[in-house]
């Protein structure tokens, strides 16, 4: 990991001649302690294997900017604690030792090079118990032969512990007066966390926090800390690490808040946050090869704190309330949206005709600009068809109805945009009008302060009649006379037949 822990181990200096001839190797990681989830004794299941990874590098290569790094890993002290599995193709095992050879760098490349490697996986050994402890020793060198006395080598020792610190977090509301202060659009928002170790294992490597913000919210560059880094891609994320251990049942809080910038046009922002033990299974930088931060660093998208920045610290606290492992929190901004019902000026058509009626919502910020997205705001639409009409079609998406209807009323859920409702005009009803209404949600309201435009009347304007409906009505009108005439004809014919039979 690229933390202060990585600086505790550097290459063991050898003779200058050897350094020039064979090159100098670097070894970044693994952490001083690796925590393994204990076996589920009740379910008799193995916990998932965890890759054991680190980064090897060459400061000065012997042959045109690349070289071969030989790594020897002593696993003899893992017996009864951890099991080694899924050996890398670059490695082979000799009883209590794993030897690996890695090609680092490309021929013709200038300067040094690094390579993230994962020689094997680790899991808690069968029969191991919470608190069991083992050790792995790694020695790396550059050259054709293995690590030897008198050469320039890098050495690392990592303790392997069965059991994982269980860290939970709680957002601390920063209040002003009697209520929580909502951030202003275009302003900043302080964000403070409390962290608790609810497990039985101490986070001896230290711990970290991760905060992810959406909806354009970014960490403020006016307040950065040397032990925190961030990235401004979507969603934005901040990661801070603390060298202080966290004992079981201990609770700490940040000694000062993180500061986030709020966009001018946002009403809600989703925050997710968590804490992790450095070296634990949920450590995002557990292995360099799968570290999102390392990936961002390689592409220049990770902003690390400067040495001149102050350090973000923690202090013990007695904060109470609900602590969670990976909570989400929706932060409301001190602004509102004006939601207005918009639709057709009227339903125009002839009796018997099927017509489309447009319905939708117009969304505007306080300055009158249109809102492109609803930004988590919950609302729906309810359309009541005019008397004399029937709903015969609702918007569809890949064969599924977006709205529900009973033939007279249509209900469209949250997030509904401009669409058409299909109506059949059955008959002309003087003065008939439909109604379109915005239905505000309870959880994430738009805080709409202008309710006069939340509903809209859509009158029915009928002119003429379709030929099909006219023919149908004529047939229906003639039906009462057609039945008696048919009966009379049947009686006359029957009477005529009877008379003829009597004559014969």
C-alpha cells in the first residue's frame, strides 16, 4: 500500500558494486498484519480464499530497463493458522517455502519498473481459532540466483491473524441551533464520521474510512489532509487512513470534518461510507493488483494529500446511536424544485375517434432554469380522463406498461417523463374535462413552494362523428324495430305453411 506503513521497510543496503551490477529491488506491501476471516464452525463452510499480494520493483535494471525479480516466501510459521492455495504459475512450492520468479519491466524501457503480484491465496486453516497467529517472511532480489548474503535485497515480514476487526460507522450530524443545517447550493458541507470496532480483534495496522458521494458532489480542494486522497470521477470518493490502532469496542470520531462542495443545481445527494481495518478482507488496497486507488494513480486520476497539509486525526468519543457497516445517507440541500403539470391544451377529436393526449411534468430550479434530471425527487402523475372517454392505451417500455389504469384514471409512478395517453372518445359530453395532477412523494420531496401549477384541466372538444360509429348507432337504433318485424314475418310464413297442409 502507498501508506506510511510502506516506508517502514526499505531495501537492505549491500555493497555498492553489487548494487550497480545487479540492480536494486523494491518491495511494497503486504501490510504488517493480514486478517483472515475465521471458519464458519456452525455451517462447516470455508471462508473465501483471499489473494496474498504485493508489489515488486527494480530501481536500476541490469539489462536495458527490465529485469528478473526472484522472490522467496517462508510459510513455515503458518502451520495450523492459514492454508496456502491456488499457487501462481510463476511460483512453485518446496514444503515450507514458495519460490517465485517475475519478469519486471519491458525491454528498452527507461528507468525502473514495478509489478503487482499475487503468488498464492490464503484462508484460515481447518481447526484454526479466532486469535491464532502466524507469520510470512518475504525476501526479494534481482538476478539469476536466489537471494543471497551480500546482495541488495528487500525483506518483509507479515503477521497473519485469524479473525477480522468488525468496524462500523455512523454519520455525525453537524447542527446549528436546534436543527441540522442544510448545505446551500453552490456552498460547502462538512461531513464527520464516528467509527467503532464492534469485533473482538484489534485493528493493529490502523484503519481507514471511505466516503463516496454522488450527484456531482466533490471533496473541497480548500481543505485537504495529508493522510487522505480523493478522485473526482463519478461518483466522487475520498479515502483516509489512520495509523492509530482501534481496540475492540472502542469508538472514535474525526477530530475535524471532511468538506464537500455542493453543486448549484442539486436538491439531494447520496453518500455511502464505511470503515475498514488495514490488512482486513475489506481493505480496498489489500492487494495492489486489485486496488482501485492504485488503478486511478496509474491513470493520473487520484489526488493524494500533500505533505504540507494538516493530518486528519481521530479522538475517542462516547457517541451513541446506530452504527452500520456500509450505510447510505441521502443529504438534502437547502433548495427546491417547481414541479408543474403540463399537457395538451384540450382533447380534440370526433365521437368514436381514438386520440393521443400528451402529459408530463415541467421541472424548474428557483432561478427559473429547467432541471434536466429529477435528482432523486419522488413524484408521480395522475390523469383522470374526461367524462365520455375511455383510456385504451398507456405508455409502454419493451412490452410492459409504465402506468396503471382502470379505464378512467391513469397513475404513473416516480420518474415518469413526457408521454402520451390514448383515449377513445365515446360520446360528446358538454363541459367535460380531464385533469392532470402532480403527486408529490413523501420520502424525497421537491419542496415545491408553488402548488398552483401542480394540476391542469384538459377540456374535451368534440366535433363530428366517425363513419364507423355512425353506422353502429344506426344499426343499434334499428334493432328494436327489426326484431318484431322478423317475428311477424316468421308467424306469417308459419301460418301460410299450416294452411297449405290443411288443403292437402
